[in-house]
C-alpha cells in the first residue's frame, strides 16, 4: 500500500533538498542559554533563540517547576473543562491579565492553538477579518478555520488597511488582526494608527504579542504599553514559549465576554490537554519576577542598543527595528548561507533567511538579542561578524 506515496514523498523531499530548503535540526546538548554546547562538541554563542529575557534556564523558574512537581504532580490527563484545571492554571491566567491590564485570560497548549481557536467561536460568514500580509502562520490557519470573509492588507500599510475597512463595512462585525512585532524584520505594527482606524470604521483589534511581549514598551509589556493603548486592544494572544520562560504554553487575554466565549467554544481549548502544573508554576514565577523588577527588560534593551550601534558602526546594514530582532541585510541568498556557516565556525550561532521566508533579494541574517547575553558575548559576535564581513566582501 505504501509504495506509491513513498516514491512520491521521496521525490518531493529530493526537490526540497535540491532547492536548498531542507530543514535540518541542530542538536544542543546543554540547557538553552546564551552559551550552548552542540552535539559536535562545539561551544557556541546562541543568537537565534527567542529567549529574550534570558529566562529559559533561570534558577527561579527551575525551582518553581520542581516544587510544583512535588505539590501538583506531573500531568493533568485532561482538558481544562473536564478535570484539567488546578489553582495554578487560574493563578497564571489572572497574572497574565494583570500584566497586560486586561479583563481575563484563557490558557492554551501553545500560541499556535490560541490563534487557531480565536476566530471561529466569535465570527461567522456575516463577519470580516482584516489581516496583515506578514501575519504568523498560526493566524493564517486560524482565519482559515473560520467562515468570516478574509481581507488582507499590505504589511503595516495604513492606506491599504483603510481601503479594506471601507470594503468590509457591509459586514456585521470586523476585526483587524496583526502581529505586534514582525519576526523577520523586528519592526513594530503601527498600533496607534490601527486603533484609530478601528475606531473610525467600527472594528475590533487583535494583536499577537509573541515577539513583542516582554520586549517592547517602557517595561516590556508589549505594544499596548508602547503606544499607550492599555485596555483598548480587544484581543491579545501570546506565548509562554519565548520571552516568558521559553517552555510551552499560549494564551489569549482581553475582554471578559470574548474570553468567556472562548472557554465555551474554542476548539483547541476544549479538545486539547491542559499545560502541565510545573509549566504553569514556572509561568507564575515569570510574572512575579517581572512585577518585582524591570532589570531583565532593561538589560535586554541595553544589550540590543549596544549590539545594534556596534554593528552599524562596523558598517552593517540593519533594518529599522524597535524590538530585540535585528535583521542584518545581505540581500543575496547564497551569501546569507555562507555568512551564517562562517559565523558558526567562529562560534556564533545565527540563521540566514532567504526567499521564500523573506522577499526575493532580501536575504539576511536574523540576530536575536537576549537579557542572557553579557557584554563579552555581544563583543565576540560583533568581532566575528566584522571578520566574516571582511572575508566575504560585505565590509570594506
Ligand atoms: C512563535 C509564534 C507563535 C506560536 O507560538 P507557540 O506558543 O510556539 O505556538 C504564534 N505567533 C507568533 C507571531 C509567533 O512568533
């Protein structure tokens, strides 16, 4: 039975490999942090994790998780509404709402699920979703699972958004959906203008804060803090898998009735397991830490500023960014791959991205800064970038 599709899959896989798009996994044999060991024995500095606040291996989170294993056990063996809700899940939901200044929160196994399960319970074929073209795959999938009409606007293009909103006026309800920070460039969505247009054209606003929460804004509370829009964004989705500890888990936070309806009808919530107690407990610890002090966020901001200034001074072309993502532009696809490979030899682990992940002739190396990086790590990276940049003729 398997024969025919096997041959087909083998041919497809070969085509992927020949196009240079085959994804291989690099195997890390240490905890996730700034300096990691890979299975070749090499020690490298990690500049491609979403470990923005450096919490992935933080002793307080490890301790909180260990304690919860003793007090609350290993797993829930249930979805939330049957017998999968502990006091820890409720406390984490409340802390997330307090952090964002929202009314209520619902946890998911991942933000992929939060985005997958947010539209269908709220909107029908009478309604319209107006989505930024650069939105994350999970938003695109969530939109597909819902019968509402789909409109797309050119990324962060407010004229185009307004045009789409005009066309969508005939629908019952409208929602504008955007990533807070776009992950390939590091730029922030123009939330102030988006909210103004939402007001003018009677639309709801949803933002995915996966790369912005913990990172942008005075104290890192995301785009609503950056643009002073606390309480004005109807729906925020986010992850516990990036700045907030890096393990697993997602959430939707926002208006009370919306969250309530998601608890009734959101399929990834109703039909998929609760996050483990240890993960919930470590999540609670994250928000306690962020309430106690802004040190980690301050360090992330300072590290990002320091690295960016040094790289620009060295002569690199870096896309405008207000986040901890810095796109070092190389434009040429092959150059981006050669550059990343040479950096790895220098002990710097980064990824080069090229078409179709980014537009044609826009190949780049994406650097992600962390509060876990020390000055010496940043200096080492700048030195390596400069050396390779000269070798490959990117710098003079
Ligand atoms: C990472 C990411 C997700 C998925 O989050 P998970 O919790 O890992 O599923 C969703 N949206 C955006 C914008 C992301 O960057």
